[in-house]
């Protein structure tokens, strides 16, 4: 070792210690490079951006959950109304059929058959709407479970490619 690389210090009593200073000098140089590079403000900026991204993500999740709840409330109102409409349509069809049977001089059952068939089609369409609405409710329930379970938004969006998110303006 050369004199530049070793520092001799006096220890306790008359004993001496030999300490290599090359590693210490390397550390000093690295510290000065870090201070000059200004990486600490860059690191602070990166941390600030990450925190802002997390806040934005949480706002997005909150708005999705709120929209999901509102949509569930609106969709939950539909099945009873469709059931009520179906009941009224069946009653109306029954009244028409009974009126057709009692009426002697009026048109026969053959004349009312197209009308009855149309009403049955409407009843079937209403039933399909009920089933479709139930499927939507199930799908929303799955989305809600995924959001509450911590599933990333990107994974949810890839699973439901037709879903569009809108930004809530405050």
C-alpha cells in the first residue's frame, strides 16, 4: 500500500492502527456525485407522481363504485315494472279472449288470433328483457366484487372491452 492509500492514527496508548482510506475516498466521491447529480429532487418528483397516480386511481375506483351502485338501483327498479306490465298484458289478452268467445255477432277467434299472437310476442320479449336485465345485474355484481377484491382497472377493462369510463368533473 502507498502512503496515499493508508492513514495511520494513534490509538489507545502507544498502539497504532492502519486504516485503508481508498474505500473511504470512493464513498466520498460517490456522495459528492449524488449531491451534484440532484437525484434527490428527481426522486421526490417521482414519489410525488406515484402518490398522485394512486390518488387518481382511487378517485376513479370511487366513481366506478358510485356509478355501479346507481346503475344497480335503477336496474333493480326494472324487473318489478316488467312483471307488472306482463301481468297487465296477460289480463288484457284474457279479457280479449273472453270477449271474443261471448260475442256471437263479432269477429271469431280466427280474427283475433293475429292480435293474440302479437300480445304473446310482446310477453315473450318482456320475459327476454327480464332475463337480460338479470344478466346485467350479475355482470355488475362481478365487476363490483372484482373492484372490492383489488383487481386492477386495466384487467377489468380488458375483461369487458365494451365498457367505457368517463371522467367525473367536480
